[in-house]
């Protein structure tokens, strides 16, 4: 089934859910895809400066990786299309109004927003305002 493209429908049915666990972004110079697979990264991205991994704090600590901040994940349980226009802007804008960073990762079925761990409850509350 194709994901939803209509922004009004998406916003009305976001159904944000807090994912268990805490996550960190780490960068590893001179690494490539597949390196550190044993850490079970939630996501990875290859940049000029190195491989960025999104892993649990537990796995980052086990590997001895440095990281700057700890994040919680909020998954929008609506099946959004990768071609939907405005969802990321609406969500990040709402969080920005509250001083909450929004590190958004769009996957095939859902969007996942990584927010500062200490602001996760406030972020969830803000996102729930869209569906009230």
C-alpha cells in the first residue's frame, strides 16, 4: 500500500509514539558501510568526513565512541509517502517553537524524529497537539 501524500490527512493521524531506549549519533573517520555492523545501527550515512552511525547509547559506550548528545526517538505511526510535501516542515516547525531540535529520518513506512532525551516528553506533547 502506498503511503499517504495529503498533508491534512497526515497531520490528523500522526500517532506519535516514543520508542524505548536512548540513541546517539557518532562519526567514524575512514569507516565505510558495513563497518561496525555488530553495533546494530538504527541508521547510517556516509559523509565526506566519515561514516555517521545512529546507535544506542549502550552500543556506543561498548565501542568506546564519543558523542555529544543523547536522543530519544519518536516515530510517527502514520504511513507517509516519501513524496509527501510539508510533513517534515510542520513537525520540525512545531518542535522549533518549543526549542526542541528535530533530527528527522524518513524511512519507507514512517518518519522518525530524534529529539534531545530530556525534551522527549515535551516533544511528544507538542506533536500530539496536531491530532487534537
